[in-house]
């Protein structure tokens, strides 16, 4: 993995002194983003709360907890050598508007709130971002009713500035775009979520929290009123556990003695880069009208905050939960998926759509044809293979995909099972929501 260097910190738990030592730091980019390694020494092995997972959701949760409870002794455990090593650092960097989500759902409410909060957070902390807007494009008559339904859904969700476009108005915004109608979403933006995650980590440290990397959780042992968390860096005792393990969240839940009603199924999204000579073809973000029966948005064009334009992703089953390449394979992960009744029920329902995604994965011409519906001028020579990301999708036994965010509290544990996109956009209000659940479930105000 890139980023082999690490940082060594001693974060205070009870004392006000913070010592930071840079041991080594040859930092490198991840496949879909950059991450700064964190590595610390912990003199105290007993904590009030342990948060498992230093992705953007776990870090936001820890940041809200340490800000609200300054005396709280909090530890974030991360199995990788840096924060944001997986979903949080392997994404397109879009600040989503919330237009796709069912009105009244947690996704819709937190995404709309989170988009505004993310832009303000980036502004306050000097993190690169841009509100560039996007267009959702209908390329055939049968997509126009779905586009209109999206417009109505966006208005119901309180998204400002939405505007339906005819073909001429669409090309005033995106001159090279194909399509017969469009929907302009001016509030959509882009940022670097690895950089956002690193800032969350800095604020956790400044507020007295501790982040331990290279600390994979191997066992959770319940005792009277507390939990022993065994990791590859030793054992830690805590009163409360918050599971934000993302792609591994269901397995961590089972370690804790819970039986989640879902299985995490990984889907890999593969990207191409638009060659620099063709960047002028895309001014902002260009998306297709999504299939409402499938949770993925279809291949699209996304400007990146570091420069360049992404084309993709597709969505194919990954045979390893953290498998970013087609050749990545885990027998345990594959058998777990294939042994789950819900997987086969999902496959039976979506096999035609899934077959098309697999075909595009192995056929660049097919991938290009899907993109040409949005930008007719694109050719295969304009695209070079780039990295990929893996989405953790919670799947029920009946084969249905969990559509909304899902958090479950049980005793002295709180498990975050389903926080796929737009979790990065909504990470600030998600962290606050988990804090509020923890306060209620754990009784933090009366006990700390």
C-alpha cells in the first residue's frame, strides 16, 4: 500500500500537554485520494469510549464526542496505517445535494444539511473545495418522466436553485453535453474527503482524543459494565463501543455478540481519467438519469478538486471487501457473500443490470458507449484507466438493499451498519446524530 511513512503522536487524555513527533513521512497518494498516516503511543489502556474505524464517519463521530465532552477519554482504532484509507479516501469527492433520496429519509435530511455544513467546514479550515454545480441529463424520451420526478423530489427535500432545462439551456451550461432535457443542480460541489478526514483527526487530537492506527480489532469481550477490545496493538478496556468499521461493520458487530440483520456486500466502482487535452469538454459535473430500482447512479463525469476529470464509476461485485483491483480475491469474503440467502435474491432481481456492469468492466468500448450518451464527442482514446473505490452496501436476507442510513444501539454498544454515499457529504450531521444516539443510549450526560 502507498503511504508507508507514519506519524507518531502522544495525545493527552487527562493531561493538557500534547507532544507530536514526526518519525518518518514519505507520503503517497491512495488509489482514489490521499491520506496522512497517523501512529501514536498510548500510555493509558482504559477509555470511556472506543470508536472502531477512522473513516470519515468514525472521525466525525469522535470529533463531536470530544467537542461535547472534553473530559471524555476517547480512543479511535484504525486497522490501517492512516485515516480515511478505504471508502473515505477512495471516492469522487462530490459534495452531493441530496436530490436522489426519498423525502423525509435520514439520507435526504442529513445530506441536504451536510452539503451546506461541508462547504462551510472547508471554507473555515482552508480545505480546497468548489461549488461547481451539476446537470442530470435525459438522453431519451422515456427518461424525461424520471427526470421530472427527480426535480419534484429535490424540491421536496428543500434543495435550492433547481431548474429544468431544455436542450438549448442544457448546452449553455455544458456546451458539449448530449441529451434532450436536463436538470441543473447548482449547489453540488467537489472537495477532497481525505483532507477533510485529516482535519477531523487534527481536531480530535486538539480536543484530547486519541487515534491509534495499525490497530485491527480482533476480539470484543463483554464484562460487567465494560468491554475489552483486543487489537493487533494490544487490549483496551472501555465502557462504550461505537462501531464505525464500514466495510467490516457487520463482522465487528458479530465480534461484539450481536447478530446484525444485514450482510455487507462490497461493490467496486472503476474509473477512467479524461486526458488533459479533453478537460474542456466538462465544465462541472454531468450525470445520467439514474435507474430508481438500483442504488448506483450510473457512469458520469466528475471534475476533481485536484484537477482532472473522472469518468465512471461502474458498479460490480468485488470478491474482496477491500479489493480495489479486478484480481483482488478473498475466499472468506466471497464465501460469506455466496452463503448469504439475500445475495442470491438480490442477484435474481438485478442480474440483467449486473451483467451490463460486468460487461462494461471488461469492455472499454462498452464503457465508452455509456459515456457517449452524455458526451457524444468522447472516444476511447480520450480515456485512460484510473483507480477504483469499493462501496459497502448493507443487504438484507430478503435480497433488498438497505436504502437509508442505519444505526443500531444495543446496551453499551452502538453499531453503524449502513452509511454509503452520501455519507462523506453528510458526515458532519451524521457524527452529530450518532453523538445524540450515544447520549441517549449510554446516558453520557449523567455518567461522565
